[in-house]
């Protein structure tokens, strides 16, 4: 195939345009994704704060905490005493903290929505 | 055996034997050796010593009469005979299309430098490994922290497209013109990668041109910047950059690989190497960053650079070039040397136009953002990392020492590396698709 100067210039301009397009997309895309995710988390937190303080919610929360406490009693019983008090304490507190965190993030908003 | 015969054998096997066999060969070898010594001298004078010292040594060794470290064995092959076999041989042999026949040249079993060229440069392993090291060495946060300025990295490829057209008008073939244009990107590994793909016989002059001008950026760019940017605009302070997380950088590379794979697949080896190196740096896993993160940007990068430069130096030799010239006459070699010096001149033009392209877009951003962008960061669109970014900072500091734009300038700087890879990948794809016969 014969290539003249006009074709070469068009090919070069295409390559140049492609560089603009790709660099434009790839630099903006990650920032957009991260910002969208951040905004979604913020929106979820706002929703939780707005809907939380009702009598029904407090009752649900108490039920949920009672259920969690019952689970921990069971969990404590299942741990062997031979593992030693420090380990026992550590594991229990860790489980309790993680359970409370789970309640805060997932179960409380769910109860709130249900009520 | 008498003394005269012994003496004759001694002379034949020495370097002087070449002089007796062919004056042209001896003359060309000496010419290239002198060129090699000049590069070695420049390297020893601290002009890009990491590159020019191995390059100079390789040229001297490759051209030493009687040593034949780049010796090839050539034979003729009819165009009808076994085209599939010739296609298969392309990886290891240089196949040159002459009038009615193909000249097939394979390296001699003991031609050390020829094998280094074939294994590390021709197969693209060398440039790709250098990019791997550069990826592990570079910080892409500045690019993502101020994405608008990264577009300068694309704009500074103006030198590539302009010089491609100029070289074509000066009589270079399309593939040669494109390979010469890529010098304007100011990116050594990409230039080598492009040249080996579309014009392997020009890889030597192109490499010398690109690395010489990268070393000369602190001399070339400041006058252009002072000419195009009035003093008061050089002192513009830019807003503090946004914080960029490692997660964002990894996301950026994933997006980049997917987009490049679909739009410019020929740039993918370079981009993947860059991505892999940078992910090693950013992944945050102690085992990886402590081990690979130490080896890749130091030992691996150094080894890849030395071997690639030895391979490139081998291409600037009588033995290598004799495969590509149609007739073994002095004129054919002198024509190559003329082309090589023309390449050096065009390289300088490409660098200047790329700098102007970068500054022009930086000015546009200055107006769009209502004075938040210092036009000096336009110099950094030329992808010589981090030399051109340092030039921007130095020029700003000269006007006002409290101005800090180095971080902002590094954004277009690393974006320029990607921009050059995209344009080069597009060129390679075009030549391989439309004009495959031009590539030996």
C-alpha cells in the first residue's frame, strides 16, 4: 500500500488524539470511582443518623443486644478454661467488639428500616 | 611452513587482515570505533554515564577489526521458497527484502554481541524490563492528584507527530519516519522498543539521539520556557495537591491495562511492565515491597540497562549494517551515516516541538482554571522523568524561591511516559497491519 503525506498526518493525528483520550479517561476514572464510593458511604451514614432515634428503634436495639449477649454467654462457655484467663478475656472482648461493630453497621440500620 | 607464510597468517588473522580484504570495511569500522570512543568519553565526562559507557564500549568491541562479535552469516532465498519457514525464522534472523530475493542473516554461534541484541533487544525483553524498573521507581500519585494537568503529557507528544511528517518529507520511509518521530517523546526504552519493531537498523542512531537529548534537557528547555512564559507567570503558586491512596493507584493501573488492551494492544507490553513495577511499589505488602521493591528498581533495572545498551551498541557496527545495505559499497554506508546524523538533528527538533506543545496546553489550563496552573509545568510533559520536572521547578525557583511546583510537574511528566507509549504503540500497530513488508 502506498502511503502519502496526507495519510501519514491523519494517522499521526489519530495517535495524538488517542493519547489525549486514554490519559484523560484513566486519570479521571479512579478519582471518580473513589469519590462515588466515598459519597455513597457518607449518604448511608447520614440516613442512619436521621432515622435512628425512635422508641421502636431503641426496643429493637435492646432485642439485638440481648441476642448478642446470649451468644457471648454461649461462646464463653464453649471456651476452655485451660486456655487461660488472659486469652479468654482477649477473645471475648474481641468478639464482643466485632459483634457490636456488626450491629452498628448492619443490624441497627436494618431494624430501623423495618420499623 | 616458511616464515613468510607464518607472517601472512598472522597478518590475516589480525585486525590488519580486514584492511587487506576490504578498504571499505576497515574505514567503516574505524569510523564507528571513533564514534564509540566519543560516546565513551562523553560517558566518562558524566553525560548519561549509565547509558553511554556500555553503549560506547559495545560499539568499540562490535567494530574492532578481526574480533567479529556481531558476525552474521547471510544467504539468499527465493521469494517463492517456503514463506512460512521465513516467517518462523523472523524471530532469530534478520530477513531483508531485496529486488527478487530475501537475504536471510543469522548470527554466528560465537557472535556474543549479536546474540545479546537478538535475545534482549530484538525480542523487546530489554526495553520492557527497563520499563518494569521505571514503574517500580516512579510515583504516579502526582498524576492522579491533579488529573487535569496530566493532559499536558498527551499534548507534549506534538513533537512526535510533527517530526514524523518532517522526516517523511525529507525522504525517510514511513516506518523510519515514525521511529524517528518517537524521539520527541523523550523516552529511551519506548524509542528502542519502537525502533526494534518497525526500523531495527535505525535503533542505534535513535537510541543515541534520544539519550543525548534527554541529557541535554536542562540546556534545551530553559530558553524555550523563558521565551514562551513571561517572568511573572513563572512565579504562579499552585494549590496543594489532593491525597491519593494506594487503592486508587491500583485501580488506575487496572483501568489502564483494560483500555490499552482494547485500543492500543501494541503498547501493552510496555504499559504492563510499568504497571507491574508500580503495583509492586504500591501494594503495601511488606514481603513484596521489601524484596521485589528493592530488587526491581535497583539490580534488575541496572542489569536490563547494561544489557540493552550492549545490544544497541552492537547495531552500530559494520557487521550489523552490512546485512541491510543492498550493495557493499562505501556510498551505501555513508548514506546510512548521513541518515544517522539527520536523525540526530530531527531528534532535537522533536524535543523542541514537544516542549512547545506541553507549554501551549499548560497555558490553556492556566486560562481555563483562572490562573491556578503555572505554565512552566508544560515543560514536564516531555517524559524524561524526572529531569524535565526538575527544569520546571528550577525555572520557577529562579523567579521566586518560595514557589514549589515539582510535585505538580511530576504529574505531566509520568503522564508523558504513558502518552509516548500510546503513540508508539499506535504507530507499531499501523506499520505491522498496513505495511508489514517494510519491517526487516
